[in-house]
């Protein structure tokens, strides 16, 4: 059944004109009347219907700019496919057409994005991951809004949305500290800005605890793949059989943590009895690892919906002076069996 403004007015016990003024802010009303009308509109689903109608009118198609590496379909690319799956699902809900723009290699090609925009005439461009300042500068020349997903623009020239990478890493490290760990390793790789933020969060935890940052406890893997994490941990254990006295490790990605678990098992190090392992992302394989991996849940599947909301707000406002916005989605710890207090010596 289609809900109209008359239904809202009847539900709230006000006139049609009062309901209209309350929802559009076109006349002064008492707080009680306005809240009653809005509550009625929410109960009936009228507000959601209006939002969806505006979305469909304003947003019909988007270009999604991504690299071949990020779009690669395999079990190691679950972060990207979780993100892309959420975006696709939300676009289907809102009847928004996705125009893919896949650049070869590891970098988004701005010339390719521009060409696709000229051919397809979308309402906006969504860029996945690539946050190089030079790319952002060139994308600013496009005649449509650009939203960067899972990346950062420190200059705040375009809208960006990501998850709480820095705070999530700090939260995980602080949790390990709360268990009694003080000598904590951090495994990372030379990744994009968001990965560097996880390193920053690891350091933050020590500074906030009044401890010196363990800069000599950083292990850099060759990539984010589990095999790279396994190789890096094997090399560390061979060089430092005593693990430098470390009792735990926070890995910048679940993939790295899964590799660490394999290396530790091969070396006869019991997890979590002798050593705790903490990941970041909360990918499906983390649930089924041995032992199941403690990790930071980052809501990558929800980034797409938030990006579309951000685009819609900019299109509806029709304000060329509207400042760029930065949005972060919250995180939470998922505690499983790979973390425990350090063994008593």
C-alpha cells in the first residue's frame, strides 16, 4: 500500500498543511507537533520512501574506478570483494547502475576514468583504495562528484569514507595489553594509507599507556598474503629463537595473521598458550583457522551504502561550495581463541 502525506497527517492527528510544514520546515510549529509528525512519518515508512524516491531521481549511475589487482577474484582478495559486494547490493536496492572502470596494474588511471565518464555520463565516481594526491588532483577536474572509498585525502578536497583503521589497531593492541602483554610485535606491509594507519594505531596504544613505542618490534612482510605473513614470521623466528621476549603479535591484516599461525605451528610455538596472535579485518577464514583468530571487525561491507549516501547528499544539496566530508565507520573487537594472557614464567 502506498503511503502518502494524508496518511501521515491522519496518523499524527494534524492537518495536511501542518504535516507538510513539519516535514519540510516551511513554517514555525511547536516542538511537540513537529516531533509527532516526524514520528508518524517514520512509523509509516514515509520518510524512507521519500529518501528512496529522491535517491532514484538524483542518482542513476556511478562509475566505479578500481585496479586489476584490487578486482582480482581469489580467496586472498576477500577484503575487496566484501567491499565490492556491499556496494553492488546497495546499488541494486536503489536501482543505481554500476559502470566498471578497471585500470591495469596497481594504480587507477585518471585518463581512463575521464574517458569512461565522457562516454557514460554518470552522476558520480567511486574510487576504490587509490588515494595518491596526484590522482585526487586529476579527479577533481571531473564534472561529477568523486567519493574515495577505503582511502584518505588529508587535503580534504574530495569526500572520503573508510573504516576505523587507526582506532581499531589501537583497540586491539590495548586489549593485548589488558591481558598483560607488554612486548608485542606488529606485522605489516608496505601497503596503502589505510594500512599505515593501523601501524599508527599500534604505536598510539603504547604512547597512551606511557610506554616507549616498540619500533624494533615491527616485522614487515613482502605483501598482505598469508604466505608472506608465514615467510616473515619464519624468518623472524629463525633470527630470534627467543622471539625477542615477545608474547603477542598484532597483524595489520587477517591474511598476515593466518600466515603467522602456520609459521608458529611449524616452529612448535603454541597459540595462545605461549604466544597470542591478533588480526585485523574479520574475514571469514579467521573464524575457521586453528585456533580461531581474534581480530578487529571492520565493516567493509557497509562502505558502499555509506558512499552512496554521501553522493546523494552532495547531489541533492546542489551546492558547489559544500565542503568535502570525511566519514569513518566504527569497529569492534572479535575475541576468539588465539589470544590469552601471557604464560607465567
